[in-house]
C-alpha cells in the first residue's frame, strides 16, 4: 500500500499526541525529564516523525510514478506489437514458399505434433518481454538488411524509411520497459525506506510511551495539597 498503512497513520498520530501532551504539561514534562526526556530527546522524536512522514510521501510519489511509466509502456507496447504483427503477416504472405526467409525473420516453420502439418510460429503478444525484444529486433533487422527480403518489402508498402521508423518504435518500447522496470525498483525501495523509517520511529515511540506511563503513575501518586482559606 503506497503512502501510509492504517497502522502507520495511527503510529504518527499517537507519537505526535504523546510528544505534544508531555511537553505542554509542565508537571508531565518535569517527570519525563527525570527519565532523560530533555528537549534534545523530544527533538529527536519529532525528527523521526517528520522522517517517517517524508518517507511515506516519497513512497506514494514513487508508486504514482511507477503507474505512469507502466501506462506509457503499455501504450507503446500495444502500438509496436500491432506494427510487428502487420509486418509479420505481410512477410508470411510474401515469403510463404521461402522457408529460409521466414526462418531469418523469426517466422519459423514447425511441424505440428498432432496433425503432422507444417505451421508458422511466432511469439504471442502475451510472451515474455525478453522474447518480444529479441524477436522484434531481429524482425526489423532482417527486413532492413536482407538482400532478398528488403527489395520485396519495398514494393509492398514497406520502404526503408517506414521500416526504420518502426524499428525506432521498437527501441522506444524497449526503453519504455526499461524506464518502467527502474520505476518498479524505485517504488519497491521506497517501501523498504518507509518501513525502515517507521521501524525507527516505533522504537522511539514505544520507549517514550513506556516512560510516559510511568510518569503518569507517579503524578497520580502525588499527595493532594489542601489549601486552607
């Protein structure tokens, strides 16, 4: 959960309340001072509270950024996949009798184990991104450089400038995936940093809470001073 969890929100509220009440009640402040809670110790607690808040805010921003990069990647991937599919389809039709050409393009012929018939295979859209990256790069590299494939594609609506642009789109999608993966790592690390900040705050708060409870008991045991009129 990005930002603060329910328990973390409660910890912030309780720690702030304890620090406020203990410092703004002179008698309570004096009792806590007996346990070592000087101004420096309270400042330490306030710094830990602010650090936890900042880590939670950073965590929320990191996950928001991750969602943005994921949306950008999905949009880029959908666009590039359609271009790859269209190129693969036209290559399949143009070179259906050229097994070696299809193999070079990554459109391999494979014999079906059930029917025994030869069929074309290529990655599906749901394949791993590593598989898509290798296949799409090879598809455009061969389409742009193969002496027997490039001229034919040029005559059927795929001149070099179009292939080059679509190859550039492939690289843009690969970069979008890289940015997305980096954003994921940043978001995960921000969660680790947030939880670490709250762990440090919890240590301070639980200790202060224990001494505050002792201070309150001491205050309750103080004899009531009666004032004679």
